[in-house]
C-alpha cells in the first residue's frame, strides 16, 4: 500500500484541480525544487499521491500561513530531516529492545 503513494498517476491539470491551483503554479513549484513529478515516456508530468500531499502542504504554508517560497523550502527540508530522524530512532529502539531481550 505504501508503494501506491509513490505511483505516478495524475497529469498536471488533474493534480492542479485536486490542490486548487493553476497548472503554472505547479510548474513554478517544480522549478523551485519543491516537488519532482515523474515523467512519462512522452515527457508528461505525472504526480503521485505523495506529490499531492506535498503540494497541499506547500499551498497551505503559503496561502494560510503566509510563508514565502524560501520558508516553505526550509520547512519542507526540516520535515524530511525530522522524518528521517524518527525512522532512525525507531530502528535504534528496536535494536535496543532486541539486545535487552537477549541479555535477560
């Protein structure tokens, strides 16, 4: 199921409609490096569910909270780093539990 989140499925006009922005806004976000949609063999942008989630977060930060594009980039990078740290923490906790169970 998790792999489905990353499967490219939405062309740009559908993605824009889902998010509530114009297609040129999505192209701008792509140029800014906030999202990297996959490309079909015909070079058509295809957005995944994960891309849509990211774009909704970008839109919310910019429109609802007034964060500028540079701020969105910083926040997005911090969220990615935080998620990586959470995964690493979970992995280390699991290893610690296994070690503790082996020593008891």
